[in-house]
């Protein structure tokens, strides 16, 4: 590849990464994350239920719909990580073919 194309790809990659970081930062600022709300010592919760796991799917779905921003940020992180890994696999090696 020519030097001009390589610079173009580098500039576009940097632009995309910066844009994604800005969007994710904006989502983090706009959404209310209850970081320490559940750490109250007065709340006694059973972490492992004693009864059978009959409705575990419903509870998991209720949690994800109740904390939608957490779910979406996790998905966005996985997608960005996958894109970065794909770009790393497609990277031109230094001693490669001309």
C-alpha cells in the first residue's frame, strides 16, 4: 500500500475510535448508574437463593431491562473490542509483500 493510503487508514481509525469514546463517555455521563446504592449495610439480601432456580431467566431478563444502560455499554464494549481485534488482524506487517 502507498504511504498516502496508510495515513488515510490511520486517520480514519483514530477518528472512529475518538468518536466512539466520545459517544460512550456521553452515555456514561447521561445515564444514572447506582454504583453504591446496593452497598448499604442495612440491606440484607440473599445472594444465592435456597429454593430451586425456577424463574432464573425471568429474573435475569428483569435485571437487564431494569439496568438497560449497563447492558448497552457492555455490548458496545464487546463490539468495539471485536472491531479493534479485526483491525489488528488486517494490519499490514512491516516485512510483508509489496
